[in-house]
C-alpha cells in the first residue's frame, strides 16, 4: 500500500446516524418520542442531574438546607432510573419508538413510586425494622418486579436471568439437594432484605452509583459536549498517524484517552471507531482486524484509571481502601496492556508491509518530534511547578490559598482561550471531517489545551486535596460547566466577532443543558444495573451461597489453585456477558472474589484483596469482546462491515495479553505496586514486566521482528513466565516463608507500621465441617500498638497461654473479607524468608530474550538481502 493510495478519500462504511442509533439503543434506549413526551423526559433527566449536583455539593451543609441522607438519595436515584428506563427503553423489538405506550407509563410510575415509598415513609420503616406490613411487602414486590423488567430492557437478559435465579434460590432453598440447600426465607424476610433495607438493592453498589458514579458520568458527558472527545482523537492522529500502521496506533491512543471520559465500551468504539476503522482499512488492515483492534482498544479503555468504567469506586468500597490506592494499583497494568496493544498493531503492520497516512508538517519530522517532546516536557515541568507552587501557597496563605488557586486556574483558562482564538479553526475540528493526512501536531495541540484544566482540577482534588471522589467530581464538573458555557463566546470575543457573541453564549448554554440531560440518560443503565446487582448481593448475604460457590469450585478444581483460577475466570466471563462494567464487577466480585480469597489462602498464597478484585474485574470486562455476546465487537463490526463473530474472535486473540495480567496479579503483587522496596526495585519491575509482555505478545502473535520458529515461541513463553514470576524458581530452592509461634503475632504487629502487611496462618472450619489451614495477608490499620492496628482492620485476637484465638471479627472488615471467623485459631506467624531477591532470575531470562532477538535480526537481514538481490536491476 503506497502513500498515494492512503491519501484517497475515505467513504464512511455506514451512515453516522446509524452509528448514533446503535449507541442510543444500547446506552440511552432506542425510543425517540416527540412533543410533550420528549420535553417531559428531558425535564426529568435534567432534574435528575440537578438533584445529583445538589446532593454532591457542599452547599447543603454550608447553609444547612436541603441536606439529604444517603438512604433517601439512593431511593431518589433509583426512582429516576426506573422512570427513565421505562420511558426510554422499548419492551420489545416491535414496540413503538416514537411514543411511550400506556403500559410503560404505568411501569415507570409504579417503579418510581415504589422507590419513593422509602422516602415518604422513611421514619416509619426505621421504627419497625424487620417487621414489614402488608403494604411494605406489596410495594417491595412491585418494585423488584419492575426493576427486573427494566434490567431486561436496559441492561440485557443476562442480568435479568441471574437476578431471577437468585430470587428463586432464596425460596427454593429447603427443597434443594446436598450442599446447595439452605433453610430458605419467607416473602416478608426476602422483601425486607431486598427492598426495605440497605442489604440488597439499596446496598453498596447503588450507594456508589448515587454518591460517585453519577458525578463522573456527568463529568465525562460534559467533557464530551465541550468537544474534548474529538480533540483527543485529533491529538492521537497528529502524534501517531504517520507511523507504520498509524491509524491503528492512533485508535489505541484515542481509545485510551476517551476511555477516561466514557463509561461504555460501545460508546468508545463508536466515538473513535468512526474515524479509525475506515482509515485502518484504507491503509491495508482487513475489515475483521480493523474492527478487532478498535474493539480491543475500546474495551481496554474501561481498565484505564482514573475512572475505569466507574468500577474504581466500587473496588475502593468493596476492598476497603482509598480511591487513590485503587488508581495506584491499577495504573501500571493499564499502561502495560495498552503498550502491548501498540506492539500487536505494529506486528500486524509488519506482517502486511503497511504504511501510515501522508504526513504534512511544518519543517522536518525531527523538528516536529522535537517540538512535540518540548510540549510534553513543558507540560510535565508546568505540572511540577503547579504542584509545588500550590503546596507552597497553602503553607504560606492557609485558607486563602484555595481562592488564589481558583483565580489562577480561571486566568489560565482565559489565556488559553485567547491563545486558541489567534488561530483559525482547523478543518479537523469538524467531527464529520475524514482524515486523509496526518494533522500537524503543533496546530492540533493548541486548539484544546484548555480541556486539560478540568481534568487537572479533578485529579488535584482526588490525589492532593484528598477530597471524596464525589466531591472531587463535583468541582471538576463545575469547572466543565463553566468551560462549556463560556468557551464559545470567549473565542468569538477574542476574535472580534461581536455580532455572534449572543448566539455563541446561547449555544454554550444549550451544550451545558444537553450535557446534563445526556449524563442522566447515560446513567439510567448504570442505575438499573447496580441496583439489580444488589439482588445478587442480598441473596449471598441471606443464603450464604458464597460459601457454596467456594466448595463447588474447589471440588471441580480438585484443589489445584491454577485450575481454580481458570474456572473462576470462565465463570466471570459468563457472568459478565451482556452487562455494563459496573454491574459486571458487582456480580463477579460478590460471587467469585471470596472464592479466590479462600482457595488462595488454603494454598498458602497470601493474596492482597485488591489483586483478587482486579482479577474478577478484568475477566468480567472480557465479556465485552468475547463471542457470542460481545457487544463491543458488534459495534465495531457495524462500522467495519465484517462479521461480528469473527471480529469478536480476533479481538479476543488480541485480548489474550489482557487476560494474562490478572493471573500475574495473584502470583506477583509487584505489578500492582505492592511490596516494592525502593526505586531500584520499581525500575527493575517496570523493565521486567514490559519485557515479559513483549515476549508474550511476540509468542502469541508468532512474530517478533520476523516470523517465529517453533522453538523461539517456546523460549519466549519461558522468558515471559520467568520475568513475570521470578519467585517461582526461587521458591523451588528456598521457601518464601518461615513460621514462628502464634504468640509472636502481637510483637510483629507492634514492630510494623500502619499499612504494612502481617502474614498470619489460621486454622478454621469450612461450611461442611472440614478443618483446614490458610495463610492470610492482613494489612495493618491505624493504631497505637499492634493489637489496635489489627483491631482497626476488624480482627480481635486473645492470647490463652501459648495459643491465640480469634475472639471477634467486625462485619465487612478486611479480616471478614478474608473469611476469618470467631473461634478460628492462629497456628503460626508467617515471616518472609531472608533470601536473595527473585529478580536475579530475570538476568538469564533477558539474556535468552536477547539471543532470540539476535537470531531473528540475523534471519531478517538475510531475507532482506535475498529480496534485494531478487529485484530486477534498474535501467
């Protein structure tokens, strides 16, 4: 494929309206009524966003007006979700799209009323816990039935089937055989569990959706309405479009950036794929591979911090760590999976001899790259100056520093808009513009620098000010609302276009309102999904099915940890099929995370809780690309024109590298920035992990710099295993732990600092009466001494002579999540053995990798020389 060929005009494969209809039907419902009905739906959506802004803001507490408790906020949140789901999502394929049938009005009002019942009778319900009246039960039944129907419409049949099975399991318990039997529950008890308390539908998942997720979806929606999505795509093309397979590399980068503002894999596919897939096909990628690259990149956008498809906040809640810790643990694996996808698309380009798009730059390529590097370095230096400058101002000016910083951000925003206004709009600013050449980086970057400010405010509030995620997103959203309203009139003002100031201001207000409405419409699915997932949580708490899952998986795996992990991964993929990120995570975390924790502990593998939850999160997300239900693959194939199943299969082949990482989390915690001793070990971990992923991709794609020999693929897999898990070989030589008497647990906890781990070996009894031993990695909490630090994490120990017993375990504490129970006996303190670093095993692995690389390089040179000799001599 020549450069001239790549420059030909590109015809879009399908109509843009059809693509938006695809996104709307999945993420916002397919119904488009007109007239008063449309205005009512928009008013309800706008009211929901305004309610959430008020609830997230500090104003109610400042003025002591309109303070809303968490329980009431969750009920209002679900009421909005149920009403909009009933009016936005048709019941069947043949249901009308241009109007709302009477039955849907009835369902929407009934669902909203059932949820608002908890608000109206909040005090009465609080005075009679566990003693529901006939009316309470009737409202609960109606609410649950409407919720299940809305889940079928808005989320898909998968979560509806799971919810029905869970509800059926509650009542069928006494009639079931063997280990899956339980005593069952009455309708009154089930109603209280599911609807009238915070143990079911109105539990943790819906609470996170109400407190945090809505504001981040609003943030992303406003960022998209402001134009940041298109800017990120243009920026990615300006940086990467001219390289070998450039459109595919731009697709990866753009999907990673838009993943920050999009909570949907499908929306991510359509947003970036509209541009990238036709270009990939144009430069030579087959339709299936073009769609698969975009599909894989867009799904991986859900694992990219800081938002992670809103699952980051759920992980923080379930694991019991701060949001900042979740971001820290998830960031490097996300970079690793995106870097490896770059390598995959480069390999595909090498195989097919592809080129990039034509490059039109001011000056030489070297000068342009140098300018780009200077811009990046300047941004890093600026970030450092801002960080330390703000820290200095806070120390010097105290409470006045925040106001000073706000004024500085406002002044910088105005200056960036003024700078942008000096230059004419690029044709690439038009979303409908097709790329036929690489946009100039310098021209592209200056058009959207102001979009960085809201993201900076958000991350500053989260990481530096350490505000709650919801409040941080509120301030970020407020900055974005100001930006959305003012960027258009300010640009016109600085360009001297006074005649259009009024129309531009009105246009900015319309963009803001559209962003608020779109956020609520997008949140409908999330609100329904998280509340329906609460049925799974409520069933687990009521019946103890989590223990049954552990026993079943252990029985099927025969006690093998590796087989157990593979079984768990498959179950997570099945459970996650057809569900959005948040619902998928809640379901798999509730059912499968305790299984991994328990069975890993029984195999003496002390796994951090965050590693387990990232394991199930990654595999739940894999369902988006896994045939036959992979919705992202269907969206990509709609653009590429390829078969959706083939696209999904190819996308899954590309995603094998992402599926590898969760297994590494379990066996090598350093990948999650856990137990890293100093900067040198961090550098070694980064280099080793990057080289390991390079080897894995080269082995699975059967290509490094040329096609692999069979023995080279085998060597690459061995090197990958060694680099990712160097401790495996060292464990054969020397045990990782030495065991001390149980009474030394207290002294060990005294000697360690809060946040440090203590490894404790327990003797416990399973649900079927077997006595087993397990090793647990307990992270110490805050406290004056070791006993207080363990108590802070929910574990109370009592010494009786030479024995140490568990006297109590606090509900939902870290200790409880590890399955520790009152009456368990501490049988030993496990101390990491003082032995050489396992990283030494990386040296021979890297030497083998270098040998394989040299062999392929020599073979490629011989092949290139033979090709040159075969070419006919020129005139």
